C-alpha cells in the first residue's frame, strides 16, 4: 500500500511525533509513504499535490483542523482518507474508532479497511465534525488573540477567553428554517453537527455514527449572564437537560439567517467570517475513510 502523508507541524503539542516517527510507524505497518509537510496556509496546496501523485490513500497527520482541510480536498476524488491523530483533541478520529497511539493508528491504515461516511457543508465550506455560531466562535477568536499577544498555552488562553466572552454574554438573533420547522430565536449559540451528537447526563459531544445522512442542530433556551453561566456549569458536570437547557432537531438541510453583514462561524475549531444566509446541508457518503 502506498500513501501520501500530509503533516501539519503546527497541530498539537511539542511532544507530537516527528516526521521520522510517522514514517517508521507506517513502514512497520507495511505502508510505503511519501511525506508532505504543510504549514497551516498551504495545507490545501500540499493535499492537491498529493492527489496528483495518485496514491492508494492520503493520510492526514494532525488535529481536527488538519484532517478537515485534507478531507475537503478529497470530496471530488475517489482517494480514501487515513488519519494519524497527532493533534490536541482528535474528535474525528475518536468518533471513527481510530486509536490515538501512533503505532496503533498506523496499523489501522495498514489494514486498509475502507468505508464511506458523510460530510457536511455550509455555503462553500466543508466540515467533518461540527459548526457553531455565537459564543464558541468568539471564544476561539479571543483565545487566538490571547495566545498571539501574551504567549499563553492553548488551555490557559481558552480559559481566559471564555471568561472574557462570558462577561459580555453576547447573543445573536437568528432565523432558522428547515424542512421540519421555521422560527426566529435570540440565542447564545447555534450548534450544527455532521450527524447526531449525543448530549446526556453521562455523554457530551459524541457521535455513534457518521453515515446517517443528517445534521443535528442545537440551540440554547437560556439567555442572559446567569443563564449562560448556569448552562456552562451544567455542561461541565455533564448534566445538560434537553427540555430545560436547549432545543434540538435532526434535519438534512437548514438555513440560518441573521440581520448582519457577516457572522463568525466556527468550523472544526477554526473561525471564519461568512455572509448569511448560511445554508447547511449533509453530503451523504461523500468521503471514503480508512477506519476500523
């Protein structure tokens, strides 16, 4: 099996595997590899260069942002995606059942079991996990500003950013239209997942399937500073209650509009400015992946 590996050294922590570690793990799994080292903005170029070499698979080595960028370039090809989860959170790999240890993840690629999963799209952008509007994109943007200005670590910067944004308790007025219902709402956030995310007393933010051809949409019922702090506290304790804390719907397509020229939108942990209305839709079986 011959693969092209797109690596992103900026993903994850300093203890991440080196290029040599990645090559060694794949070769031990019986996989021949060509490594393409990308640096943030040229992920797309490196992925397209890898596609031109027509490998048996393209492997994304990095976090969810790296995997999302590589996956978006593979939609129109028949080349499957492999994942070496070397980032910080690795939600996509976890939901696919891919081990987080490098050697074990490389063995999955060597086994070459391929299946098709869904992707999701908002306007012209593709995402693998989820998208959100409201609090979360503002927290992420503030976190990156703090890291750049003060040189803080990711988790400390995230805490500082969350406190800063929550003090302002921003709300967004949105209109949500799907094939099931249409309504207007003032809310702290709207969350759109690629397939259904479980939110219960014992599980927060997991998906049991990535091929059910649906989006899940969540939005909070709580507003105001106290309501948002209560929501955050209940989320940390794993005690979110759908009837009290948020509403949810599963759909194949949803339009979200707002009386603003642009909205901050988080896509797989990266923040973009998009022009509403935002058309979200599922892309059934749009990506071939190597996974257990």
